[in-house]
């Protein structure tokens, strides 16, 4: 349906859970990436942007998805990559960076200190001066247009469901995806609880960012950030989570990435075990992809959100 995201119903501890298998919607613009990029790429085209500029680490799903989306749209694209040490050393690049380059993305490597400054970094300022019509997409791809893309997807995809879900869960990095789901649920007037499973430790600005993206009218929709399932921090996992993920994937055939979805699926199982979600409920879990680097045993362990 819609963008090719299948719905799969699975049994989790006796509860029937609908999984939106967005990991299957596209090989490179997988999961939430596709929804977040859609309106941004259109905006870049409408503005006749000479180049799309975005940011990411060496293993960034977002960087690769943007490279592919820009390539498809016939737009030039430049990726600002964290890690000056990678400059001129393609032999040590990740597969992601090689793929980005093959798709025509120009790669500019900057130091970690500069990377922290993001759009204010001197290299980025210089690029913007040299290319005044450049279209900037922030790290992780979250902005208002990305949020709208997720909201639009949910509204289109909801035709899969006989009834609105009682609970919706997704993993959270920057919060753009959760904000979009809240907006979409709000537009459909769902009386639903949405939970965002935060994969990082100590992200204080998340709730404020999400509130800003969602806007003031949250009507009947309640949302919450679940901060107890980070498993030790970004790209870290507790042993229990890892065991859960391996068993779960074997039993259901649903592959999970180690950074995002293992934590949201684990959180759902924990909530069912704790009685917060029961057999009378209709939970929906959004599988946001992240499997470009493989499932459960990806070679890469990035250090910050991508
Ligand atoms: C696979 C995957 N799932 C979830 C997320 C988190 O999405 P968001 O940053 O919109 O919270 C990301 C990062 O964008 C991701 O790559």
C-alpha cells in the first residue's frame, strides 16, 4: 500500500501486534528515511537548488538515503562527513561512504570539533557562500518538511488498519519520526497513545524539539518519550536486549537493526510483560529500517546518531 510498506501481524507474548515493515519499502531510502526526504527533495527541486547539502557520520543511513534520493531527482548532492581523518583515505571508508560516492555524492570531511558546530562550521559557511542556492537538510534529516512527510505516510498507510491502533511505538533519534506520527494521528483524530523509544542516553532537547514540530494542537493524541530502553546509550545494547533481539528475529523472521529497532521491539515486549499493553489492545510498531549495514551483527558501531 502507498509507498510499499507492508503490514505484518505478529504475536508478541499473546498480543497481536501490527508491524509496519518499512524496512522493506526501499533498499537504500529505507524506513523512515523515505518519508523524511520526500518533501525536502521536492522543495530542493522547486527552489532550483544547485546542490543539496546534508550531514552524517561514516555509517549514516541518512547520508546514503539522501545520496540516493538526490541522484534519483537529478540533484547535485554534497555530504559533510564527520571525521577529517577519512579525507583522501578511501581504503578505510565504510561501505556506506563508497555507496554515497558511487551515487554521485561529493564528500567533504570535517573534524569532529567542526562537525559539532554543524551549519555554523566554517567549512559549511564557506560552502554556503560559494553555493547560495544550496538546500540544507540537517543531520538525521529531521525538519518540519520531514515531519510532514512522516505524517502524510501514516495517513495514507492507515488504510491498512481495520481500526485505529491503541498504541504506536517507534524508535527515536532526533524525534522527527515520532513528531510526524503524532501529527498524522492527530490529523486522523485517533485516540491513541504514541511512545517514542529513545535510543540515546540523556537527550534533553528531544521533547522540546518534538513539541515544536508537532505544534500546539495535540487533540486526543498522547505521546511520551520512553527513556529507559537506551541499553547503555547510542549503539550500545544490554545483554538481555541482544538475546531478546536474536530470539525475536529467529521466531518471527523480522530482522532488527542493532541501533534503533531492537530497542523499540524490546520496549514493546517489556510493556506487554508489564501489563501496559494487553490482549485487548491493538498496538502498531513502526519498523524504521536501518538494515543497510545488516541486521543484528552490523560491522559498524557509530558513536553518534545518524
Ligand atoms: C533506522 C532508523 N530508525 C529510527 C531513526 C530515528 O528517527 P528520528 O531521528 O526521526 O527520531 C533513525 C534516524 O534517523 C534511523 O536511521
